[in-house]
C-alpha cells in the first residue's frame, strides 16, 4: 500500500548521501547537535528538494513557514530517527534526523495550532514507526491543551521496510484522530500522494482539503485497479482533487497550488474555535449589524417554479459578503459553509433552488449532516435557509438508502444544542420541512419570509389526493394555494416565530445571536448517540 | 477571543478606478434646475399610462408626479416587482416576458387603458413609441398619444419617404441610394457605386436596430442574410449630431440645440454630450433652422430629434428624424433647463409652447454615459445578464443625475435592453462636466453583472475624446484590437499595489515609500483613499479589472515554484460569448469547416452574432439547435 516506485528511488539514490557521512567520534556533542539540526533542516537533501520544487510542490518546512505566523513554529522531535535495521536501513546514510515528518506547534494569526507536515524528500514521506510516533505525540499534546491539529499530507504510503510497525503507526494515528474528533478541530490538507491505509487519517478528520493537480487520495492506485478490475484510469481521474470535490465528496475543497492552499487554510482557521471548550472566535466587524439588505426583498421569484441563487441570500446577509463555502462543487443542491455575523462565526446551511430545485437527496443529506455535527461539536451557531420542495423521489434514491441517509440530517439537526436560527425563504414541503431545522427539532428562532409556503406538498399534488377523481381540480388548487401557499398556517400555530421582511433578515439574526450566545441546552446522558450511519 | 484580522494570506482583488472623490462633501443632488415651472393651475391630464418599462418609465412618472398627474405602469409578468411598477400609482400586467407579448401587445395595453381610465399615453422610446398603428388605435378610443400625430410618425418612420420630405423642405440630404434593395447582389452593386464604407439600414428600423456598416462586398452580401429590404447611405467618418426640436399643435417650433452622439458601438450610442465641441453658432443655427423647417413640413408636434451626419468640413446631412423622446434627452434638459417630458405633456394637451427661440440657452455642459450590463472586452460590449447583487448610484456627488429603472436586487434579463442607467454629469465647462463624470463613474457600485464602466471611464479621459476630436469611428480607431481594459501606468500600478498592501501594513514599493491613508471600511464597496496626497476612489470586488494578490515576502518568493496551469485549448471549442438564443446552426457533426466559417448565429438583445470556427477542422459534436436558449460560456460546438 504505497505508491509504486517511490521508496525504491530512495534506496537507489543513496550514493548521493555521501556528504552526510561523517565520523561521529571525532565531533564534540555541540558539533553533533549542529550537524543534526542542519541535516534535519535539509530533509532529503538539495537534489530531492529541487525535484519537489520541480513538481510544483513546496517542501515540508516551506509549507509550515507559509502556514504559520512568522517565527512562531516550535519544532518537536527534530532528532527522532527511524529504528529499522532491515534491508540496510540501519546505515548512517539512511538515517535522517526528524525522519519523514516535521512536527510541532505554532500560531495562525496568533492562535495556537499543532501541525505535522510530511516530508516527501525523505523516503517519499513514507510512514515509519518513528514518523507515526512523532505525529501521535503532537496530537496528544493538542488534545491536552485544547488546540486544533493540521496535517499536511505528502506521503508515498507505509515504510515497506518496517512492515507491521508502519501499519501499527497508522492505527495509532487513527485512534488519536477518533479520540480527538469533537474535542479539537482536525484539518487535513493533501499536498501530494496519500494512498492506501494512509487515506483514513484524512477521512477521520473534520475537513480534508486538496491541492489541484498535485494531490491524490485513493485506496489503491491505478496499477492495482488495472490488475484487479481491468479498468484503465489515471491517478487524476481515480483520486485527484476534481474527483474528490465533485464526485466522491471525500474532500471539502480544492485549491490551485500549495501557496494558495496554505493561505486559504489560514483564512479558514480564523473561523474555527480552538477546541470544544472554546467559544468560536469573534473578529472586529466593519459591517453594520443592522444593515438592511434591500436586494433580498425581490430575490424570491413570483413563480414558485423559478430558481434563484441561495448564495445571493447568504452573501447579502453575512459580514462583508465573506462566505467560506465547504464542498462547493459536491451535492450542490445544499449549500454549507462558514461566515460571520457581527464578527461571530456561524455555520450556514441552505437549500440551493438553483440545483435540482434544492431538493434533499442522499449526497446533500450527508453533506449537510456532517457540517451540522461539526458546528454542534464546536459551539458554532447554525443559520438555516430553507427552500426545499422535499426529498428527491426515484429508485436510485430509494435503493441508495435515502431513508437512512436523509435520517442523518434529521438526526444532526435534532441533536444539535447550539443556537439554531431558521429562515424559510420559500418552500418548506413535507418531511423535508421537518428536517431543515424546524421549530419541532428545537429550532431557537424560526422565521418565515412573506414568500414562505409550509405545506405537506405542492398544491397540484395535494389537490390530486384530497379531491381525487373530482372535477374542478383547478378551483380546488386555487383554494389550496390560498390556504397553504403562504406563511400563515405555520405562523398561527407558532411553528415560525415571526414573518419578517427579507431586507431585515441580517438585523434580526444578529440580534438573535446575541441573545442566544448564552444558550445552554443538554441532551440526556448517553455513552454516545447512535446516528444512522 | 481576541479580535484579529488576518495579516497575511490575504487575497482580495481590487478594481481600480481613479481620481478625486468627493464623498465627504455630501451636497445632495442639484441638477437640472428646470427653468420651466409646474403651474398647478394649468389644467392637464388626470391620469397618464406609460407604455414602457425601465428608466424611461420612471423618468416620465417623475415628471407626472411633479405635475400632479396620476400614473399607470404596464408591466410584463417578470417585471411585476420592477421599479417603474413600484413608483407608479397603478400597475397593470400586460403579458408574459417577451416584448411581443407584453410591451408590444397593443390589445393588452388598450385594455389596461380602459381598465384604469387613463386619458393619455406616454410611449417613452422604443416599443410602441413610433408605431403609427398604436397612435391610430389610441385616437380611435379618444385617448391622447403623447407624441406626434400619425402622419408625422409614418412620414418620418419610413427612411425613404423622410428623405424625400427633407429634400423638399430644403434640408441637406446625403448622397446615396434612396430605395429598397432587392437582394444581396443588388446591394453589392449599389455599394460599389457609392464607395465603401456604406451603411445599410432596414427600412423601418430605429435606434441602430438593423443598422450595419459594410466595408467590402463580402460583408455587404453577408448582410443580405439578415435583412430583406434596405437602403444604403454613405457613412463618412463623421459625427453624429442630434438636434432636439419641440413643436406644438399651433405651428410653433423650437430647436433646443444639438447633442453630440458620435461615440457609438455597434451603431448604438454610449457617450453623448451637449453642446458639441465642434459646432460653431452659425452652423448650429443653420442646422437648427433646417430641423425646424423639417418639423414644420410634416406638421410635427411634440418633442422630436433630427439626426445629422456631419463630415470633417462641417457639411451636415439629414440622416433621420426620431419622432419620440430620445434616450439621451437629459443632457438637453441639463443645458436648457427644460423638462422635455413636461413639454410633451403640455403640447399633447394642446397648449402652446411657453418659450421663444431666443429663450433657449446653452448653460454649461452636460455629458451622459450609458451604463450597460455588457462586457466591454467583447466587441466593445456584448450583453451580459444577471442579478444586481450590489448597486449604489453616485448620487451623493454634486451635479450628478442618474436616470435608472433598477435597484439592488433587480434582474437584468435577456428579454429587455441591458441598460442599467444613464449617468449624467453637468458642469459650467466641458472639463468640469468630464471631471465630474470621472468621479461619478469611480463612485458607481455595480456588482452581479458585467458592466461597461471600465470602457466609459477610458473614453472620457482619452486624450482624443478630451480634445473633442470625436467621430463615429472613435472606438474602432482608438482600440483597433478591441478594448483590452485600462493599461496601468507605472505610477498607477504602484499606487494600486500600495493601496492593497496598505489595507494591511504600511508600504514601500520598489524601494519607494508610498503614503496611503484614508478612512476606509472593508465592508463598504468604495474605498476612498489619499495616496501621496492625491485623492482616489477605488473599489474592491471579486471580478475586477486588476487582480491583485497581497502576499507576504515569503509567500511571494515561494510562488515561483508553483506550476503554471495550462489553459483549456479553446480553438476546438466554441462557447457562447453571451446569454441569448440560437437562431441558426449551420453545421452538423462530421462536416468539415474552414477557419472563419460561420457555425451558428446567436441572438441576444437585438443583436445577431455570427459564431465562426477558430480553425479548419471537422465538426465533432453540436450541442445546440435553433431555438435553444444558451447561457454565457455554454458549449455550442466542438471541433476535432
């Protein structure tokens, strides 16, 4: 389970390491320390660094420098070396101080973060026992002090020479990923290959980002695929950034290149709390909290069949129109992401009428559910914009298990105890109405715009059932529309707290968030809940 | 929970525009001090229906309100929440989105008139404004048409008849072929006789519709494909001047000076000014008098415009008469102080003109920029559509008038003209008016649609435009390879970089210290700053003319390792350059096409665009068919 050829290349290239061979006994300890530090800083050596650059990739250390505030990185375990003594690995020239990963902690805009950055120039970034041990050490510390962990992945896979030790290393990391889940935010940025067992660490973290054209994630590479299933597929098609951000939904976003990705990661980090005990950060807000948004009064078209862009609503309402969308190209019928309201981080969930009418299907339910659970775990209030015609019908969906997948989103909203604000912009039909953070699932503040329609289904379908076989269907339809295609049925029952003018939505939400900041709500004691996976 | 702002990792794109910002002097709007009074005792209509939409409907309603007249708006179903509907006292839906079913739907409009009891109809421009059938039907119902009578509309609406009348009225006319051309062959023959370039015009077209310039035989015969009947005129590299006339029903007529309308793209005006830099008082009077005599010759009443083409020797030739209120009428209002809509209503009610020719002044200078939702980098402006996600008119600047019919949240749809607004500035001198135009354009915030402000701003500061040497070929001559956007000077580049960087830290550019200060608010679209003592207004937005990335030194140095992304090879892919509908597809899969061969025709907003092959190849697949609606960037045809 490693990418073909990468480790071999390092054995072959050992002749290049002569410069590093020195006689230990003639050097004082001080000199030895300096030598080792210097060696650690150059990783696999200048030639491999040049090769890394040539691939359009930065080195492990350059990446950390970019990610962290200047001079804030404090390295840990620089002197750790691998312990393998087979296949000639014990030779001095095969030992690299720090081995194939750089670990430590630093600051992003002054806020603490633990990091590890796999070094592709050392044995292709392959995972040895020592490598895993280093990663585990910083993860344990991060849990202890309550700070996020960011992993920069660029690794050919397991260190084959170490055999089971390497596999044990992976499992040690997986366990910590699971233990840290919901305690501190964990982010993976895939900046090179990440194949085989290695993929499960990113899969367990809260967010997985990729770099376009230079990063890959797959269980088995194209060669194995070919030999097993006879499929011809390129690395890019099988596990490139495009595949995982549009088709599989494994990755949450892709960026143009290393620099772009790391700078975006810094921006993204600003939205997150340090741990589940930490409130979400508040930034200085230049955008008036009571700013009216006149464009929203006309955004919902008169014809209920006509689409509009939910992102227009989101951009209009949030601070400075800044919205960090998560999974923008996957299950586009639901929009999720982070923004700020009056400087406070909020999670935004919205049905997207522009794509598949904004219906809920398997992918959008899972996408939404995972996002809601992240927000709930880390005290980030959720604002939900509802325009949903229902769940997507059809055999593909039923056979795929829309019932259990749709239940995930329902479950996530229901169990969430963070402040929940819901705005019904237009349709809220059927079971999907219940799911989308309705009052009944402990929504704190639920609003309807004047264009809202809360009903079991659209007028036409409803009339066909209520007045089956009767004439005057059109008349009945008009009556149904008059009765249900407006916010009143929900409002008179208190299922929405108020019917608000769309242009005042920002002002209302900012005010509510202030009130709800002190919200305390707990679920009954349980070992853990049992979300329908 | 420290308040912080990211110091690095910053990527904002700046759209740079230039020069003084007056945003601190919030003076309110003072423009068009109309000299005419709205006499409350002068009896007028009780209720007027405006058979139009957008800015002109809003413009007419504004005057009606001042005159105490109730207004009725008509609208298509997609326009039901449009501004002109909101500002009117009553509104009637006259049909679905396509203009032929709504704004041109005479039956529905006649019903709306009956239903609301409107006594008169103002047609605005376009739509039914020069439709004699409509004027007739109104007359039959006893409803006043605010415009000239049917006879004048008919006579001036026909390009051939109008020329004959003009000749008879001793108005200078252009040498050329005054007749209907049968087919492409004949067109080529006549064009050859006249000499290229020639202008080919559909007999009943107006406002640039169906007006095309041909430079050679091939282009002339190509046009036969689009038009069935037309006349040819010589198109000198000349000027286009419009003389505003005003005539009442009692035989009185006035000329209200000229409008210089030479800056055009696709034969549609983009920048207009009044008065003209080129015209001396004698020529002006001569043109004015000819215009008035033409008006008298057709017993014209109401406001109208006589268009002249002028050659470099100041010879002027009658081109056509527009029997309606024109788009660019505000600049005439600015320099004369007359409210043309009020005058039209008075004339329609049967009043005599209030003014004598000697009362008509030229006060100062007015410039109008037509702000369009279009992409100026494609043929000086291909229509774009979208929703105005942010919209802010520069109305806090003095001497700025904005005539618009949209607001934040409005949709610019494929159904109607993509004009966003008419931005008018006024000054004592031309220089002052242009300076104000610069400020106004810099302070105009439009997001959500591609707009032509970058082009407008380049035109009004271009040395050739500033010096007044303007002609109808200004754009193709100044930008022979098409408009590529503003080219930053070294100084501007430095200032732009400094501003971007100064949003975060103090700056030094290329070893030179640049002082940037200002009270900016990152949540605002406008960024008023002082840079090395100069005031400038910048705008920050995602899709901007100048893309800037602010990177730390480290990030900038590491960026050199980043791979260059290979752009998609577009020569084998034909994409729609704008949203519109497919009129014709002339190839099918397997066909061999030559470079430059027409592949399909896309129509958008009054225009037909011929899409041609970028290389000689075999057609791989066709992704559209005639009648399809396509969006910008949609794949049309793939070549092998």
